[in-house]
């Protein structure tokens, strides 16, 4: 027996030791031993791909006090600490070696300094805790997309969340044998009191993309701890950049066209811009809602959902706008609710849920009642704005048949969206891959809302809706996206959508259900079954095609007046947007591909020519 295995054996009972020995991976053993020595757990539990082992984790969440059972079968609730309710951007850092610069906008720390800090915080942190070791597969197992991953954590809540959200990977590790390119995640909730992390002043989330490892400590909130979500996404972006594929912050949906045809689209939207509602659109099917791996296979583009679950924001979920999710949340499925209000009868309530709010209950602040305020005098809502639900995709009635296909699904269209009140039309198609990546993906801006930052209308730059999760320079990321489509004969068509366009009085020009029409039109455009109008920024729909779709899909008339209001080209606003984007990329310094500036300047010239010929606001019927 090797020395590594002897060290592991000291912390395991016989059954758990036999599980780890079956994997036969010396790289894995060395990784585990390194952190056994550092963390010094009291005991170790090895989780196989079995219901028995999953049930052990589920039961531990109750005995550990990290979750509580609710009245409906399978439903549990977890509360994060009052000040541990979201991603800690300040202390989420990429560790970079000396001499490496990732550019502005990325939060970095010198690797030596970062390691010294995080390892000192983690030293002996599990001396009185059980260490859970879990194995997962990012993407379908045994496929060209799969990345095996290991999670070390002392939080049964984190372990339970990952069991719901990710494909089991113990057997994948066994199949791969002495394989070394797996992702590694090490987490400790730190000192726990009343089921929550208490030392949040020492909360740290550090990532090492050279070694493919993420460290997270003194936090329980899923975005800081569920390693395979946005933390793994940074590792994935870095790996993809070296191997000529893409890791993207996108959903995948199957849009159903004529004759039973299903066309797959991927889409990137910043927060609060309609990403989830688009992914879950009635009448279509969902493959995934958050993170995708995209690869070129035989001159076509295929993608997989990295996950098999949803860690979704629950605020405003209701039966009218979110019928599929609503159904799941009100049935006896395995669900973890986090930071919602639990009434005395064991039912859950959240902000925006139809019906009366209970007069009292328990939430992330403890005992709750209407009008309760925190220590800063702020009124505490029934549920936190970032309250979540965690559920497996298999419970959705609109789950696409190919959601777990190891070959992925062929992507025929890519959609970029944002919150924009005054510039972009509801839907338009790019001229080609390069034009789409630059003028739509790399140019995403999203207006803030009062609910998020306290000020409305502030435009936040967010290329491909991925800025917060990059582990490579922005300029390199743009270049990789451009290069990805260059060698393809027929790359996916690229579209932009905007559900938030307003008139001069501040009234929305789109109904919530209109997005169904824009998706149907995009599906037809992918197959070149409808024509389009060139308006200088891209192609927009013809009125007659939309009129037919509104009647067929929504059963309502679509009048020319609405078409004109929605698709009038707003030249001054588009010119201002181009100037803003050019300035942002100029400020990034060297490395930004020249083609980006060329494409944007060409579009600016087209718009200026149109302005001189047709005026500042041009009806779609003028083209």
C-alpha cells in the first residue's frame, strides 16, 4: 500500500476506504492527501454514485442543522447567514503568477500571496468535522465534452446541492483510471453556529487556473461554494481558451418549428434581462439554463449543458410567467429552498408569490414578521432578493429529450440579450459571425434597476454576459470567440433581442409574451424560410411574417402601428452606443483585435449615411 493510501486510510472506515481504492488514480490520491494534511478532518465520507450514499448526505443536512424539512415531501429549506447571501466579488480572486497580467476588470491576487493566505485560513479547519469527498462530471459522462471534477467540503448543504445539480462522476473517475486533468474544488464552511458560517470576515474564494483548483472558505452561499457553477466556469474558460472551444454563460433551448422540427439555440443574457424566462418559454423545450460547453465537431457546432439542475432565483416566480417552474415548486420533488420565508405550517413564501404573506414565520433573519427591520434600520422582506431554489432538470415537464445526449445538440442560433430602454429593436439578426460577435455579443450593455443597485438606467458593460466570470483578458476572450467561427462553413446565426424597449413616455413596447414570436422568427430565419430587412445594424423581420406569427402563436392581431413603434431604427441612440463601446475597448489598451474597431466603425458609417438620408428615426417601412 502506498504512503498516500495509508494516510487516507487513517481517516476512513473500511467501507469508505474501499471506495477510494477502487478508483486507482495516483494523481487523485496525492490531491486528497495534500488536503487531508491541511484540513485535518475528523472523519471522511466517500460518496459513490449510489442512492445509499446520496441519502447519507441528505440525512446529514438535517442532523448537521444545515437544512430543515418542509411540509411537502422532498422539500427542504436552507438559510445562509444574514450577511452571506450572495457572491462575494471583493474576495473572489484569480491567483496569478508574477509577471502575468489579466487586464483591468478581473480581480486578481499574486499566486504566492494568495496561496499563503488561503492555506493559512484553511489549516486544521475541519479538525472536528466530517469531510465529504464527492465526484462529479461536468457535461455528459464519457463524452467529448466531459470534465471530471472532485469536491472536498465539510458542508452537507453544499454536497446535497451538488448531488441535485451535477451528474455523478465516481464511475467516470473509475473508468478514466490514472487521469490527471480533473477539476478540483476545496471548500470549508468554517465555524458553524445555528447552521450557518460565522467567520465571514475571513470569507475567501480563490482560484488557480494553472492547477485547475478552487479554494472557498467561511461561506455557505451557493455562488461562493458550489464549486462546479461559476467557479468551475472560470476554470472552463481558461481551459477552453487553450483548446479552441468555448465555455459560455448561456442557456440552451429547443425551439419548435414547422413539421415537428426542433432547432437548438444558445443564449447569453445578463441578470434580470429575461434569460430564465427565455430558456423556459412555454411551448419550447429546455436543455439547460446557465452554463454550456461549445465545441466544433465535423464542421458543425455542438453544445452541452454542464449541469443537470437549476440553482435559480425564486423571486417573482408565478404560475402565469413561469408555469413549468411553478409546477415543480408545488409538487413533491427533491428541492432545496434557500433564504425564503417558512410559515408555521411548513409552507414557503417568497416575494412575488401569489397569495397572502404569512403574518409570521422563519427566514434568513430568524423569526420574521411584517415590518421587521435589521440592525441598520432596513426593513427585512419575507424572502431575500437572492433567495433560490435548487432542483434537478428531470422534474421539468418541458425538458428536452436531448438534455443528456453525450453528443450534445447542434446549435443553429446564438442569442444575445440585455436590458435596453432606448436603443435596440426587439429582435435582429447579425450579418455574419464576426458582425454578430462584435456588434451584439461583445457590445452587450444592460441597464441597472432600482432593485439591484439603487440607481436606474446605468448601463453596465458585460461582453457575452460573461465579464464577471472571465479568467483570461477580455481582449483574448473576444478574439477566441471570433476565431471559433472562422473555420466554419455555416456558423450559427447570431441574433440580439431586447425585451425592454420603451417609448418616450416610459411605457414598454413589448408584451411579456412577445418573446415567443421573436424566437419563432429566429427559428425560421435559421432555416431561411422568411426574408428580412437590412437596416444598417442587421436584419429585422418583415411585418407580414410577424403578423402571421402573432396570429398563429398568440392568437392576436399585430398591427402596423406596433410594428413601426417597435422596429423604428433609433439612429442617435445607436450611434451613442457605438461610441461608448469603442471607448470601453480603447480603454482596455493593447490586445483588442483590430477587427472589433473596424466592424463598429463600419456600422457607425452606415448609420451616419442613413441619418443624412432618412433622418434620426427611421420607420422599418422606409427600407
